[in-house]
């Protein structure tokens, strides 16, 4: 009897938590729509030039390197990302991996053993008119973290970035809050 009451109480707590999470998801969807309607109007594909098209390709590659990984490329993505972004941007997005450390090696073994990986479901890059030196824009990344073939988290992240056309690198990136 006590066990049944404990289960009922736990079920009510879970139902309450689920309701709160659903409310948060709906609010985030509403906020995302507001951002799309109000803040991205100046960022559109019609503003792309040949230079910004190749720059957007580099930005997309940087985002893919940052957000799509598994045990085979987790340790090399920092070096790969440095081709497309400054060290400070890479550190902000990926961290400062010390490949020789035991903790890093242990983490890679964990990723492999448990089949943990992250995949990008979709990504979009919106840029504004450029002065030819720097390109400003917003990127959205919709990604999922999978642990043992089970999705454990799903995220939609927004970033404001600045890309240096001469250096061919993202020189600044800042998360955009949708709250």
C-alpha cells in the first residue's frame, strides 16, 4: 500500500514536471517565432554575394565541426575548427581540449563504449549586407545528443557571429537568448 502511494505521488510529481516543461517548450517556440519575425528580416539569402556565399560555406563547416561529433572525430574537431575560427571562438564553442590528458582519453573511450554522439538536425545561417571586410549574421543550430541510439537531449541554439572575410574565420560568436 505504501509503495502504491509513493508511486502515485511520484507520478503526480512527474506529471507536474512534464506540464512545466511543455509550458517552457511552448514559450520557447513562441519566442523563436518572434525572433524570426522581428530580428531576422534584415538577414536573408537575397543579401548574399559571391564572397559571402563562400564565407557562409566556411561558417557552416565551422558549425558542423563544432556540433556534429562522435568518438572518431571528437578529439580532432578542435584542430579542424581552427581552420574556420579564431582560437578564442574555438575555445568558446568546443573548449580547450588537451589530447594528452588522461581525462580526455577516458572521455573518448566513454563516447565509444556507450555510442554517444551529437548530430545536427538542421542549421541555418543568415547574413546581412557586408562591407567586404566583415560579415555579421545569425546562425541557428538544431542538434540532438544521442546516447546508445536514444536521444537524450534536443537543442535549438542561436548565435550572432562576425566573420572576417580576409582571414576566412569566425572572429566573434555570441549565443542569442530566446527568453
